[in-house]
């Protein structure tokens, strides 16, 4: 109750104050006192804007936050992301019932008055004074639209939102000024269109199209009269009139709107009565927002796309500009993701490693010659709910793009890079080295690119088994993954040349730091990522031409204009002959070497296994001429778990190896991704071999191998029961990785 004097009534002064205060709070503002005399009467005449500043551009075409749609390379939807769930539509795509309903309940004289409804002001002031409160407001749709633009620009900043909604005379005058100019420049229909697209309708839905989809799962152009009335009624108080949470209140409000539509002649009384008697039939479509909703386990790829848009200068000069572009949204992003490859990779990633295992895996596929990322999957689902074993850590990429802090040691999957550097220097594949299972090489014999010794101490290198000794050429050393051979090959080819080749084919460290000039590089001691490895091997498949990885094909703005997107940069990293030679040698790995269990029988394919010390990481990276895939298995947490005597995906492993777990995952991903009718072949080339020498020191009587990277069956020394495997088919454990960040040694 208002404060009264002793006689029980309001004083004249109190009545005047109440009159003016209620009028201001009702949106009246009495701004006419600041306008020319003609403005106080007409408010829509051309001359009323004299003396005001120019209308801000954002009021003509407000930068409305909309949903961004991310598509695969076939045009299928991967996910939608938004800060405001909104889809802007033209007035012609909004049901006439919706247009009439919102006008009837919010501003019945919208098409009759100017920016301010003088009659409405006087009526509201009178009723508000009589009621002693703010029973009725008088803001027009145009004024409401102007306020909504300010609120939209404030975004989620509480201070800016408070400023945009403050009930002060200065704010009201500013809103009125802009409302007059908006009427002048946009016209009624455009204002109505903008209003229906900017307004909040509850349930996270902004704009009538999103609201129609949320409550009725249909487009706004198909709204029936009773549905339109329901949505129009929500606007006044989205929480109070929310039909999902309070159907009774929502129904009462809808019926009020329907009666108002009848009162102003938009529908007949009979139509109103029939609609009022119709029960509300919701068909609620729950919000599907963010990468967590991505299909086929592509949430990590979706987040990788976000990292590109918010981090690449192609999408804005500053981080703030790029963040705003992503937040405002409304983009249609067509990506490189292939739905078939993604489905196959997701199946592969989850087929042998469970989401609740302490071990995780990652699968990445890249199309040679294009740099296009075709698939990105891992065993743990994307999300923030740790109780469901979800994670947002992208195990496929470097730290800058949302990956782990350091990446993962790659073991013997690095050896083909050393081989490529050697071939480029003119070293023949027939180059052979004879060594015991353990050797010592002088550290100063490995020179940096500044011609400085990499180390002043000897480098101790060993193979895993004592039987791994004798004479090997490049082909046999790759097939059996002989550490001592590649230590000597790097020594002969040059550490600088090896590092340079790694850079040329996109080998990057997971922590985004430069490659270190250390001898153990050839054994995979410097951490990298599955994406980098898939891209590097794609250069072999593409006859030596490396193409930097890309994830986005096109970006289209809401107005149909396309933004420039980052392009793959392709360079010839090695000669075609060098790449052809590597391909032939790595074919041997999957045919009769450490990767037999991964080999594809219906097409040319090549690859390399890799493990690291204590089997903390296991890899298989392989390719056909038209697809390169990297598979990593290991620990994704702070604690690194050795993968010996361990159960993964319900399968017990005495020792995990590159061929026995990542290999079969790779085979599943490749088989599902590749088209059986497309079987391109590698370019044939003769690979010189060394003349065989008798390996007198080899243990020829051994028919059970120690677990190593060549073990193709978990928990057993032989992949084929009852068949003796020659010991010269064994790969070794890598040597001392002194000089690396964590000091670990690498395996094949």
C-alpha cells in the first residue's frame, strides 16, 4: 500500500510524484519534453529526428547470436553450437498468426502510431496512477526492440546487461531517440521481423523460429493460431508462462492472447473460443548444443574446428574478434570429416579399448595429397562428466589445439623418417650394418644443424632381445625394427638431416616446442601426436609431397557470404623415388614384419609399428595410396601405465605391442573407411638389398620370442599357434633416450 497522510489519502505532491514515477517505470519517459513541439504530437514525422545523433548500425542490422552448424564433407550435420539458440528467418517465413498474436498482446496499435504510442502512454499513466502501481506499460514494439538490441549486445556480461536494462530517465530517453530513428529507417515490417528474431521465448530459445522448434518441433511458418498465441504470451514472462514447467499458467496466458486477438479483430470470437478450447499439445525438442552432441564420436573433431575458428588469424585479427565470430555464430561450416571414415574410426577406437579402461586410444585419418582430416576418434567419449568417463582432452592433437600437454613418444614409427633422410642423402637401401644387440656410439658423432656435437657422452643403444644381432640392411631393419641399425643410420645420414626431414613432413612435438637436437630422435623419443603422424605418413603415400592438415572446407556467414578459410600448404618434402622406396620397404612390415596382423589383403598398404619403454605407448601408423591412419594406445592421464600384464577392452595382454593392439584397431578403421572398388597401387620401384650374410651369433634354436613389438598375439610369443617363428623376425626395444624431457627409452 502507498504511504498515506494522516487523513488517509495521498497528498497532491505525492500523487504527482507517483504519477511521474510510475509513468517513467512504465516506459513512458515523458521524453516529449525534450523534443520539438511537433515531436510531442506526431513523433513519427521526418522532422522529429533533427538534433539527434545518427542511428547506430547495430540497430539497423543487429549482430544476433545464432546457432552455428557444422557439417561433414557430404553436407550432413555433425553438430550445432551456439551461445544463443537462434535461427534468423524473414517475415515471410513466420506464420501470419504469429505476427498478429505478438502485435495484439504487445502493441495492438503498432501499425497506427509512431515510435511512441501517445494514446497508450496517457492510458497507461491513468490506469497506473489509479492502481497505485505499474499495472500497465506503454512501451511499443519498437521500443522493446531497441532495448532487446542493447541486451543482446551485452551478451553474458552481467555488468553490461544491468546497464542495458537499467530503468533511468537517461536510458529511456536514449531508447526513445533510437526508436524514433529506427521507425524512420527500417519501417514497420522490418521492425516486426527483427523483433520476432531477437526476442527471448524461454527454454533457451531466442527468436520465434527456435521457439517454434523447441516447443512444437516445427518451423515458425507452420504455427497454428493456438500455437502462435502460446508463444506470443510467453514473451511477457518466459519463466512464469513456460508451458513445459507450468501448463496451467501457460494455458491461461494463451487464452488471454487469443481473446485479445479477437478484440482487435484479427480473428473472430468463434475462432478464439475454438482455439481456447484446444488443449496445448507440445512436442518439445530438447536443446542440442555443442560438440557433446556430435554424431559418430566426432566431438573431438568438432572441438578441433572450434579451436581453428577461435585461433586462426584467417577468422579475425585478434583473439577477441575471433571469439566474437564464434559466439555470434550463424555460420555454416563445411568440414573435411568423411562420415564413413568417422563411423569406421569411431567403431575401431571403441572396439578394443573400453571407455572405463585406464588405457585410452586415438585414431586419426588423413587423405594424402589434400591434408584433409577424414576422421578423428578415441575410446573415451567427449564431454565433461567424469563419472561417465568423458573427457574434452583431444588425444589426437597438440597442446595448443586442445591436446595433452606433451603429446606421446612415437617409438619406432619415427624410423621411416630417418630412412627417408638417408635416402635423400644418397644412402642406398642396401646399406647394411653389423652389430651386436647392444652398441655404444660417440655422442659427438651426432652433429646439430649448427655443427655442434649433440652430446659429449657415449650413446648406449640396445635392441630388446639378445638374439637381435647380426647384419641388416634398410629393408630388413625396418621390417624387424632394429634399433641399433637406425642409430647407425642416423649417424651416417646426419642428425641435422634427420631433424630437417621430420620438419618437412610436419613432425611436430605435442607441446609445440621446437624439435631437440638429440641422437635418440631416430628412436621416437620426442613426443608428437597421432594427427602429426598420420599427416607425415600421408607424405609417403603422396609420393613425397607433404600437405599440412586442414579441417575446414568452407565457412558461410548468415548473409550467404563466404569467409576465407585456411588452405593446406603442400610442399615436396622428398623425391618421388625416395617416397616410392619407403613405400616398398614399409609394405614388408605388414606383409612379413612386425605389422602382419594389421595388413590389408585386398590392396597395397604399408605401415610401421612402434612401442616405447615399459610399453607406455604403442602405435601403428599405416597407409594406402589414398588414406593414412595413425593409431595410438596409452595413458591419457598424469600417471603413465606400463602396458604389461594388463587387461584392456576385456582382453588380457602379457605385453602390448604395436602389432597386437594398435594394428588390429588400424585394420578395422581402414577396412571400414575404404571403398572396395577403389584400390590404387603404390608406384612400383626396385629396392636394392644387401647380400645375405650368415648370422653366426643368432640363437637359431629359439622358437618362442620374448614379448616385443613383433609379438602379434597378446600373452603368447607366437601369433600363430603351433608355428615356429624364426628369431630374425623379431623387433627390438629401443636404446637409451638420454636428452629427452622424461629420459624414457623407445621401442619398435
